[in-house]
C-alpha cells in the first residue's frame, strides 16, 4: 500500500503554537519534506525528533517531486512542512499535493497556525467572506489585472507582502480599489506583534520611506457597494479635468481614488472621452 502525505502546519512565529498532533506526526513519519532543511532542522531539534529531511524549495518543486512521490508509492509516510504556516498555501506543496492526489496517494492535513486566518480574525473587518490573493505579481499587466478582478468584490481581501514593497502596494491598492479601510498585521504571534489600522492612503504615507520589520499580512475591506460613483459621475469628472487641460494619467488616478473605480477602468474611459473630443 502507498504511504500517506501529511501536510503539517508549523508555527508562524511562536513555537508554542505547534499542535500536539503536529508533533506526533513529525515523530512518526519516515521522512520530512522541507521548504528549508536548516529551518526545519531547528524545529525538529526543539522537539527532540531526528528525521531524514528532504528539500523541496518552491523553485525546484516540480523537479524534485517525482522522487518523493516514488517513496510515498513504495509505502513510506512523509510530512510536508514549510518555514511557517500551512504547506501548499502561498508556499511549496501545491504541485506535490496535486500529483499525490492524481496517483491515489492519501493526503492528510494537520491544521494549525496560519497568518492568513490570524490577521483576518483580528482585523476588525468583515470575516464572513474573504478573498485570499497570496502575493501579488511584482509588476506589469498581471498585477493590474488581479487588482481589477477583485475591485468589485464585497469580500475582505487578504494578501501577503514584503515589508520593502508595502508602501508602494498600499498606494496602488488605494488607487485601484478606492481609499478603503485596511489593517497591516506585522510579526504575528511574535513578541513584537502589531496591528496598524487606517485608510489605505494613510497607511501608505505611514510606511513611505520607513518599511516595517518582519513578515506582513494585509487585510483590506471589500467593496461596500456605496463608495463607487455611477459612470455618469465619473465621465463628468473626467470631462471636466480634461477640459482644464489636465493630463489623463494623474487625472485618472485622482478620479479613481475618489470614485471607488479601478484606476485602469477610469483610464480606459478617459481615453475614450479624449478620443471622442
């Protein structure tokens, strides 16, 4: 019989958050699949567990998955862990899990700490529905397209971001989504855990030139259905600005921020108005 692939959630900061079941699973499996073998080595040492560690970094997951799947098919049990949180969610493991399922290998989640859920629960924003974006594309049309796709969602938005890019991303979100309420969760479960709340523009100004330290999870309120101007009002604002000789790109950003429309939609509308005139 084939073995079992356990997906073991590990602490996102506080080691005391590791569950008893997770500890027992790591002690029982034949080998542990790691995002970073050194990082996981420290965790296993703290538990007094000695296990073979197999490296599965994100950049080499597809190349290294085959050997792991063969061992599982031969009957060995394995635990997949990442550096923090739940494997396969914005971390290595998605491809391995899909291939294991396709081969009929049993996959068992061992749930536990999650930055996504911790930040959402403590945000003070709506938790009934949420949309997880993971890490936004760094730049280009893919980034703009993703923001356009979620602009009209009433669900809260949750995403991860690098501290170095946080201020820029907050500014882009304000431009694309409107100046909504948001929460920056930093160093969750650690000694210096912090939640900073405010409008997107306020948070962008706060972190401009002074990136925060540590891991960041960002929660943004969904579209309220009330903040978005009707198209006629957007057209009127664009027409007035163009009539004053304002440049379309900065005008579009300004109108988007005030109207709740995605900046790309406002720009396209403005381009059509400029062509017609």
